[in-house]
C-alpha cells in the first residue's frame, strides 16, 4: 500500500487520534522521508558514476551538497596516480572552487589513521591521533570540522575536509549520515575515473594512448561519413632522437618528451586529440580540419617545437620534429589503418627530404615518380 493510499484510508482516518498517539503515523512519516532520501541518493549515485573526470565529479558533489547545506570551506586531496604519487588538491570556498594551492607530497602518513577511522570523522580526532601534526598545518586555515576518507581496494585515494557550516549549528547526525553515504558512492566514482584515466593515458606524459586515439579516429570516420565533412590526422616524430639520447642520455630524452607534450597540449584547439603513439612519435586528430587547415595546424606545431627550450642540468636542449598529414575524404572507403599509413608515408617523406618539415599525403603516379627520382640520388636517412 502506497503512502497516499494510507493517508486517505477511511479506517485510518476514523482512528486517526489513536494512530497518532501510538506513534504509528510518525513512524510512517519518518519511513516515507527516509525512503525519499534513499531514492534521491540513488539518483545522485547514478549521476556520480556517469562522470568521466575527477573535476566533473567534484563539481557534481559540490552541487549535491549545496542542496543540503553549505560548508564554508571544502578541501579535496586526491591521489590521481596508481604506480606513483600524483596529488591533486582542490579548495572550495562557499561552494566555489578557488585558486588556493595546497602542497601535499603523499597520502601515506594518513593511511594508518584511516585504517581505524573509515568513515566521516571529527577533525579534532585526526589532530589528536596524528603523530606529526605539522602535516595538518595546510588544512587549519580552512577551519575543518570533519574529514572523510576516499577509500578503495588500493587503500587511501584521498581525503575530503569539510569546514564549518555557513548557516546553522554544527553537522547533525542526519547530515553526517548523508555525507557518509554520498562519500561511499563518491569514493567508487573517483576510483573509477582515476582507473579509466590510466587506461586511456600514457603514464609518462599524461597524453592519450594509442588505443584511445584509434578509437577516436574510428568515431570520427563514422561521424565524417554522416555529416559529410573531412578531418585530418597528423603523425609527428622527433628528429634524430636516437642520436639525441646517445649524446645526452635517456633521462634527458624523457625530459624532452615530457616538455614536448606540454608544449603541444598548449597549441591544440579545443576538440583536438593528442596522443603519444609510442616512443618519440605523437599523433593528433583534427576533427573537421580539411587539407589546408591540417597543414596550418601542423606548421603551427612544428614552429612551436622549433622554438621550445628544455632545461636539463646545465644544458639548454632544443629539438625539431617532422610531420606527416593525411586528410580523410568521406567519399573514400578507407579505414583507420589506411589513413594512418598515409600519414606515416607523408612523415617518412618529411624525414628523407630534410627533416623539420611538414608533408601532406598525396597519392598518384607523379608522387611515386618523384620519390623514385629522390631515392636514386639520395641515401634514405634513419627515421
């Protein structure tokens, strides 16, 4: 029987005073309210599990909390790394993300505490239990009242600090219960997004990996056929990188690859997909870019890298890149393998005709004849 049916039942109405005095109606009201809260929580959980990034998830959590109460401050400390520490900190003031920076090297010092206190806990208890209270100094200015661990199968993924409420008294048992439940779902959501990110990204550079790139290329092929618009892919390679590693060492090479990744990311348009193809090779998907737009983008990347400087020990290191472009024509029936082979052929031509240059793929007998003439008069260089 539904609550509406109970509330209009003639027998209950006839004996209303008796039911009220016995506490049955209050119990039904409370049960109905609890069920509604659980239904809302399940809807929120569904939204949490649909988020693809940690930032999106945190913004959603802030939105959910703002509908219940408003903490004066919130501090999110999350380890986005799996094999190594990559601590991310986000500070919210009055439910708005601020530019505050908190430096935390590792979550390891907090592990022991949260093995004992696995739910929402008073910050005072954390202060009393921690051997090194200096580790909590960065959080004190935010006047934390409670702390919630983000726990998973690999241990402690993070901590969330709640400051005092803007309105009302301290957190009551109902609010603590809600936070506990919401944070249980949040913990799973954060773990899912972190592991998803690691499944599609290169661990050294943070760029998308080859498998993710191929997946997006195939999506773009299907989209290009549907909307009848072209797109381009760029395959690029660091020039003479083997010689570079032999001269400066592989650690210097790693530093250059990391710096190159950062420089390329800053040069992307919104919607472009940059991936580490493998070793010193990188790929870029340019949605809806025709041949001219692909060429202009590739030249922008090439010139940006040409100006790039990487400081390593006492050296200022410089590199150049060669690039090959292939543009997808929606009239053609080619797949991702053929498209990337075309970009690779264009890249190879950039390499063998001088390096630090961009080449667009061209098919036909004239291109093949030009290549044959070049090969007869030149020894091909190592890629």
